[in-house]
C-alpha cells in the first residue's frame, strides 16, 4: 500500500494532507461518497496524485529551499489582504488537495468525453479528450489568490 508522508522536512514528503485529515473533510461535507467509499489504497493514490497536480501550478512566493521537491512550504506568500501565509502547509492547500483527489476518484477515464451510448445495438460514440483539467471551481476559489496572475487555472466542472 502506498503511504502518505506530509512532513515537509522529510525526503519522502509526497502529499499536503494526511489520510485522516482527508477523511475528516469527507465526513464534514456532502457529495464526498466517491472518496468515503474508495478503498484505502485508492484514497492514498488519489491524494498523492492530487498533490502532484497542485505542484504543477505557478505559485506566488518562493520555495523555502531551492532543493525542495514540492511547491510548499513557501516564503513571501501573501493573501489578498496582504497577510503573510505562515503555515508550512496552509489549510486551504489541504482542502484543495482533497478537492482535486475527489475529482480524480470521480472521473472515469473510460467514460470521459462520452458523447452517446446506444444499448440496442451497443453503439458507443466517444469524443477524444487530449488533456484533463482537474481544477474544479471550488479548487480555483481556494487557490486563485496564491497563483501567479499570469497563469489561468483551467476549470473542469462546477
């Protein structure tokens, strides 16, 4: 089973949220069945993959160390009110990590882009989808003020 290491000081740091934190979020909101019902391995894999996807964004501020592999922790990262983000792993980032993981668990690559399905003669029409945007409106709302303004966060669905 893959394991989550959310300690920024660890050489194995691979995720911004623990499995327990993600389960706590899932238990406190509606429509998180895909996460709650997933097997533990898939939960961990989705959370780690979501963390990697978040690392692909162009964040404001700077890494605390140029040798760190992940995008956080950061220095000189301010919210819209000019308040310095002092947490190594901010709560909004943990929440975004969970939200992207939910999208990963909810999207079936075999049905993504499905246009029509006919059962009588078993006809399936599928539109080609070249890339997947994992950032829902809720993720955009959580992270947009911390992403460089020249970068547009793609939206997948609301």
